[in-house]
C-alpha cells in the first residue's frame, strides 16, 4: 500500500515532525509551509520537498492527504477551517485551540467536510504511559483512589520573548504553564483517570514577565470518586538534560484499591500490587506516533486506536484547562459539565 502524503504547516516544532513523517514507512512528506521565505527554502532543501510561503498553495496538491498544523495556538481555528474545506485530514499540535469555542469551530469544520481530526499528544506513544493507561482501564489497579500528575520545567524569559513574544499571552497562547506545558499531563490525567467532575485551582506568575501564569496547582475530583493533584510550572530549575527550550521533569503516580504505578520521565519507577505479582514489561503502543495512527485512520475509516486523540477527545483537555483558569480567577471550585 502506498504511503499517505503529509504536508507540514509551521516550521518550528513542525520541522521535527517532518523528520518523523519521513522516517515512517506508512507516511510520505511531500510539502512544507512557513511564514518566511528563507526558512521555507532552507527546510524544503533539507527535506527534499516543495516549500510554500503561503500554506494555501499546498492545499491544491493532490498528493497531500494529511496536513500537520504546527503554528501558534491562536492561529489554529482559521487555518484549520481552510485546510478542512480543502478536503485534507488534520493533525493539530496541542492544544487544539485557545478555548472550547474555537476548538468547536475546528471540530465542526472537519465534520462538515468529512475529514478526520486529531491532536498530537506525543506522550501517549510512550510505552510506559500507554501501559499505565491500559492497566488502569483493564481494572488491574482496582478502584482508582488518588493520582498525582506533575509537569515541572524551566523556561527562561528569552523563551517567552522569542518568536514575537506570543507565548505566555492570553490572545495567542491561551494560557501559560498549564495550557502550553502542563496540557500534556492534563491529557494523560483524563486519558488515565477518566472524566473530571470538578477542579479547584490556584495560579500565579512568579519569575516571568508574562500575562499568564507560570505556576498552577489544582485539586481534581473525578466522576469515579477518585482525587488527584495536578502541578504545572515553568519556574523549576533542575539538572535534567536540556532540549530546545529547557529542562522538563514529568512525574505520574496513580494508585487504586489493588495497586500502584509510578512514572518519572516516562520510566516506571513504581510497581506495587496487592497480589504481589511481579512487575511486567511495558505494553507496546499500537502506533509509534500520531502520523502513523492518522495514516491508518485515513486508509480505514473504522480504525480505532487508544493512543489517537481525536477532536472530541482533545477538546476535553481544553475544557478542563478553561475550568481550572476560571477556578483560579474566582477562588472557587468549578464543576465540569
């Protein structure tokens, strides 16, 4: 079967995704688009594909079936609506958009055009996270009792000032440490623990000159009755290996009536079951990344994958974060609809 043709819009993180697309035998990179001609030309030469300074030009290509959208958050709805109307399937970087109203615009546009929509949550494809999700949903931990989800990292002021300073703004970033960084843990939390019933949050800005929060903590109650503590901050100096923007420390611990599982940096550090059963190897996700998942979904409309965050699935994280921000502003518990 021929690989599915993919185009990438946005040449920041989009460049790393272009490499992922090229390395996957089920997908084929055919075009790139960005805002500046010089960057487009350099990327097109690097990957050996066509490059466009106007993303709308690549939508006319018959060999583009999936478009990966990697532009600032506040631009997603308008671009996604145009992409969907051209009949191309969409992978959108997290978050889907600034708020649920704009996320719903994207979902509606894709439904109207009959195209498929997913958001990329890269950590769903980590074996230990996928394994934890499966074991919780298979009932191996029994009744869920408590979860702890923490995303603590360091981001410099230069990070927020770069690329025109859109990060850490309400209008384009949609929030701060929770919306931009902590949303990965929000997705993991809802994926593993199920629907949230209420959230009580506190947020503030401690070390950065930005509009939004650089630190947020929240207490969450789930419909199952379980409780959870959520932490997101970009103020955390640490000695973890740096990537493009800084050092990240991710930690998840979940326990139920029958056992506990803990992850640090997506490596399992805790396995304790009431039955004393030995620690098993982590289950392997069915797909290695969102583009492989999407290629299979495009080829087979009936395809279902536990790692694929569809539009409706992705909307949940945006809705939760909106509720957390409302709680932090008003100083009250917010119940989820």
